[in-house]
C-alpha cells in the first residue's frame, strides 16, 4: 500500500458515504449538497486515473452549473416529504432491477478471475508532457466528428425545445425596452420654451 | 533541500519519506502564496478606501499608524480592521441552519484560494504547472457560488435569500461570456497551460500581447470579472438600498470577514488572470535592456495593480446597474460578441500561410 492507494481509499470512502447520504438524508438541500460532494470526490478519483480533463469537466459542468441550478430550485420549493415517499413500493421492483444490473457489472470487474478480464493489459502510465485534453480534442474532432456533431445538435434541439415550451408572450405586459431607453435624447422628452422675463411690479 | 528530503526518507522510510517530503514542501509553497495574498487583500481594502476618497475629494483613513510614525498615518488601518473583526462575536440567528451557516463562508474562501495553485508568477515560480490550468481556473471560480447560495438559504432571512438568488443567476450568466472569452485566448495560444499562454505573447514589444487581437475579449473578460466578483456596478447581490446587504446580511465578525476576504482575493485573481492572458504576464512592455533587467514578478505585480485600479475606479464612477439590464448585458450583448469573435479567430487561423504572412496578422498567428 503506497500513498496513492491511501488517497484512493479515502476518496472512495467519502464517495460511498456521500452517495448513500444523497438517498437517505431527509432534507433535500442536504442531499443536493452531498451529491456535490460525491461529484467532487469522483473528480478526485478520476484525477488519480490520469483523466484530468474529465475530472475538471465534471467539476465545471456538474458542480459549477447543473447542481447550482438544482440547488436553486430545491431551496425555493417547499417539499412535502410524505408525498415524496408515496410511490416508493410501486417503483421498488424497477429500482431493484437496475441495482441488480449494477451489482452484476461491478462484480464482473471485481471478480475478474471468473470473467477472463485478467488478460486485459494494465494501461501504461503516460509520460509527463502527455496532454489528456489535447488527445481528447484530437479524437473528438477527427475520428468521432459525426457522433460529436450529432450530440451537439441533440443538445441544441433540447435547448430550443425547453425555450419553446416555456416562452409565453403576454400582451398586457408592461416592461421597458432598455435599448429604446438608452436612445432617448433630451429633445424627445422636453421642450425648451424661451420667453421674456416678467417685470416685478 | 536535499538534506531535508534525506531526513524525511530516514524517518519515514524510502516509500513514504518522499511522499511526506513533497506534501511538506507543497504546504510551504501554499503558505508562501496565501500569506502574501491575504496581506495584499488587507492593503487592497486600504487602497480602495484611499483611492475612492481622493476621487471624491476626501482624505480617507488617515489616523491609525505604526509606532506613532507620522508619515505612516492610515497604513495601520487594515491591521486594526482585522483585529476588530477577529474580536467581534459571531452571531448565529435562531432560525438559521447552524451547520450550513458556518459552512458557507468556508465554501466561499476555499475556491478563491485554491484557484491560485496554477497561477505562474514568473517563468519558474508556479505551484502546480498542470496542462489544463485554464480549465482548472474555470472549475474553481464556478464553485465559488455555492458559498453565496448556502449563506443565503441557511440565514433563513428573505433579504439574504433574495441576495443569494440574484447572485447565483448573475454569476451563472456571466460565467458563459467569461468562458467564451477564454476560448478565444486558448485558440490564440493553442494551450491550456498558463506558462505557454504567456510564452505565446513573447515578442519585441507589447504589440505581441493578446490585448490587441483580442481587444473585445479583454473588455468582455474584465467586465464579466467585475460581475462575477459581485463588485460595483454589478453588486445587486448586496444592494444596500433594496435588500440591506444581500446574502451576508446575517453574518458578523470573522464569518463576515471571510466573505470579504474571498471577494477581494477573487478580485485580485481576476486582475492576475487578465494580466496573464491579455497583458503578457511577466513580460516587460518593450524587450530592451533597462526593462528586461527588472524581474518578471515586478512586471506582473504592476499589471495586477493597474487592473485592480480599474476595479476601484469603476466603483467610484458608475451607479449600480438595474437587475434586468445586468442580465441583458450578459446574455444579449457579451455572448453574441464572444461567439462572433470565436468564428472570426477560427477563420483567420484557417487562412493559408501566404495570406497570413501579410502584415499585421503574422505577429500573432
């Protein structure tokens, strides 16, 4: 056991504990924050695997943007815990099935002796000037260009759909138009009248 | 240094000694960055009060001095303020969520300090010379928002909550424009490493700096940086006139001071990043003898001070933006400008070599 192993076990322990917390804690704000903790420790584990681009992208996208909006919504909602727990037994078989599939997948990795995975060579560590980001960029924009473009279009469609679903034009809305406000000149609003001064008598 | 490393190996053994040694040296380097940074924050507040005072034809702090020396009048003010903040009681409101209330300032200062790990101060002096430095900075600055949101929610006060909501929406919006401006920088330098970004601006004079080909991006980045740090004129998150003091209205003593420290160290961070990415970092303005003899660190400090002066100048000059105008500026003006500039840069980079050799494109590409 060396230094990297110690870090790996500490991070994994935090990850497992926080992931358990996400689904067991009663307060939804706490569980959102625990999910953030899970993402950050997961990014730490990916850094140990030399996947620095993925790790930073996870923090940047999920922690920095997605979870912020999530927290934003969770904090504003007044969540009724009893209603949240209503459909538990109805959905339990479905959830159990997914959990079973995940357990099988994990055991295939852990018990590699029985599944012939030990023939897979251990990946070689890269030299110091190897840039993960550069290699990933090269692959995405050359070999997997079409798949990448397709994913991008899919995201764009989702974005347009989200805006189209929520956009409502109201006729009776009273809101100022900033560009027109900025364009206003003195002559549009006031009229300067010159008149002779009055005599005091 | 090697003697100390040998001592570590003697005590902890060959496998662990080296690891503990690198942990210990990194701790020392971190302290060597954080302590001057916090001192810089203290004196930035002093500079702010003095500069704004002179702009408003006042004198500013001019009483507290060291050992009664008359020409140092006012210079003791930040130290006195720090001592006062430490002595004050931290009041925790009854309805507040105690754990998150205490956690919020910690979550604010953590990314503000962690981001400094990848900043190069001169060609050799950098704590972590990682390949994805720019991405790391983006990730760290995007985490700073958690402290503000949690502070607003945990205070259990409507003013604090409104401030947190405003701040969250504002920071998330301006992060996009900021990120796109940085995309332009990395297109120019073709690297995410800050050392490579500065070296890409090396040349005879300041004409080689990215300031000139990326001038609109410089403006977008600087203004987004002001918005990102919730500084005037974008400080609606605090908005004294409508929501008292925004997200930190219920904080007192050192807990408030930690928010304050985070805000100011974020300001210095934005100024440092601007000078590294657009003003050539540690490079002197003209590559001639008297200027090149000055160490690079001094040039970087001068550039940081120059950008910080802008921050203070903005605060003394502009009235606060209205909230919908802030959103409009971020989404409808900055993001289109950055998107257009990315396309223009891409087109220029794809020009054939012979066309690019024609003046003036050849010094940047």
